[in-house]
C-alpha cells in the first residue's frame, strides 16, 4: 500500500502543474470526506461540518505552494494534519496523501533536515497516550508512511546526484584526454613536417639537379626527372596542407621553427632532468653506435623525454637509468626509475603520457611495454626498428 501511494505521489509531483492539480483534487476529496464524517458523527470530539471541511482543506490546499515555497507548504500541511489527528481524531485520507507528497518532495528536492523534523511529531504521537488505541494505530501508520516517503525521496536524490557526478567526471576525463590527444597530434604534425618535408624536398632538388647536370640525357629521361620533381613538389604542398589542417584541428598556436632533436641531444635532456629533479640520471649505451633514421631518433628522444617527465611527476627524487642498446636491425630503449612504482589505481600504467608514447612507437612500427619494474620502480621498454622505412613496408 505504501509503495502504491508513493508511486502515485511521485507521478503527480513530477508534472508541471502537479502541486496545484493535486491540491485541488485532494482538497475536494478532503472536504467531502470531512463533511461525511462530521455528519455521521464518527469523530470522538464535537466537530461541525463547516469546521471539518475547513480543517480538511487546511491539510491539502497548502500543497499548491509546494513548487514555490516548499518549506512553508510542508510545514502548513504537517501542522494542519497534526491538529486534525491529535485535536479532533479526524485526519482524512486525502490529508495523509498530501502529507506524503510534501515529505517526498522535501526528501528529493528540498531540505532533508526539515523532512526528518516533520516526521518526528508523528513518531512522538505514536509513542504517547497508550490508552488511545485508535489514535496510536493511525499515528503509527502515518509515521511509517511519512518515513517511507522521505526515504524514497532521499534515495531518488542520491541516485540522481550520483548519476550527475559520474557524468561530470566522465565529461572532465574525456575533455582532458581529448586535450592531451590534440596537443600530441599537433606536436607529431610539426615533427612529421620537419622530418618528411626534408626528404621530399631533397627528392625534388636531386631530380632537378640530375636533369640539369647530366650531359646528353635522352629527352625521355629528362622528362621523367622533371615529372619526379613536379610530383615531389605537389606531394610536399599537399602534405603541408594536410598537416596544417591537423594543427588547426588540434588548436596548436604558431611555434618557432627549429631542428628536431635526436639521440645526440640526449645528454642535454638528461642534464635538464638532473637540474629539475635533483636526482641521479644515468645514460647507458651499449652496442655499436650508428646514425639512425631521423624519425627513429626523434621518436627515441621523445620517448625518453616523456619517461623522464613521468618519473619526475610520479616518483620525485627517484634515480633514473636510461639505457640504449644498438643492434644491427633494432634500437632498444629501457627507462627505469627506482621509485615506489605504480599506485593501486594504475595511473602510471594508463596515463596520457603513455598513450602518446604508444602512438609514437606504433607510428614507426615499434613495440612498447610499460609497467612495474622487477624489484620496484617503473620500467618502460621500447624496441624500435633501425630504419623506419623498412619497418613500414
């Protein structure tokens, strides 16, 4: 019974004109019920029909103010209901429904403290006057139903707040991830332009030089070299246009052009890390050192840069070892710190920095593993092909 009343009360309260409609309907029902009771003399105390109707209206009509003045409406309905119950033993069913409506509204949208305070008088009435069995039964029923209405309203509010909070957290997380991804795309676009544009420009220049400097070149060969130069220049123009769109999409501001870093700048990077973190940072190189593809060197530099940044952020003061292993076909990177390692939430294993590193490594056909290091700390292991062109064929 209580669940059915609460569901009906919830549907009525949800409509735009719900309080006014409910107040009119319940007021009419309360007036009829009060008049019938007064005429039948069912009340233990003398109650004339006009007074009974007025009392019934007082328990229901304030419901119309529930949207604009919820606290005043709830207090007025509760005071009139208690007066009808205790003073005249004449609380109508319509008055009880109005009481449940105002308490449910307070629990779901208004003051929870006031809702609880308005339930307490019913509990007090239920615990007093043990000789009046009829009053106690009515008071206990009213107290139970009122508490159920408040609890249901509180539950709905809690669920709605949890849903809103989760939605907000997801929106913030998606915004941060998108911002990080856009920044990384902009940086990759700049670096891709610097690396690829150089090679395409060299193709165009060499084709033109070969056409002009080769004596007695057949006309067909000169035509082929001219086409190669035109194709290279068209490709360079198209690449610049596409990368410009990518930078605009990422919202990247204009930057000052300068040569992209490589492995020869690692010592400077480690010096900066030592100065910023105040911790030991070592570079360990093994294998025959040889120049690598510019894209591979740039990727390696950025991986080490991001790993050092993560170490400073998540393990401040921890020593870091950066190891480069040159092999005939691959370059292996190992960056390890001796900090506490990933926390239980796994932030360091799935952060934005690692996502960017994975994208860079995948772009040149390499492999990356990141996670807790044996014996403690955090370890990033990367295997890159020595020649990016061979890896991407």
